[in-house]
C-alpha cells in the first residue's frame, strides 16, 4: 500500500510540473496560429487549394489558474506520506 501512495504522489508531482510548464507557456505566448490547407477544386490534373489561417487566443486568467494548480500539485506531490 505504501508503494502505491508513493506512485500516486510522484504522479501528482509530474502532473504539477507539466501544468506549471503549460501555464508559463500560456502566459508567455498570448496566442498562437496555424495554417490549414484545403482542396477547393480537383478536376483531373488541375487542383485548387485554399489556405486558411486560424488564430487561437489563450486567456491570461486561464493560464494563471493552470499555473497555480500546478504549483499546488507540486506541493501536494512532495508532501511526505
């Protein structure tokens, strides 16, 4: 039983570190974009493509919440059982 508790605590620690990294990335990068290529027309050897740009904004409040949750999980994961 003690081994399972250690594994759970270690996994909480890893999840906390992951959330801190994601939260910091969200704060540093307010938005990101990607390009999607779509085939509009394909007639024999002729092919017409369209590029569509997508922009996704990351809310600052959400990034801060994820960062705080990660810090909390780090402290919970380090707590000796």
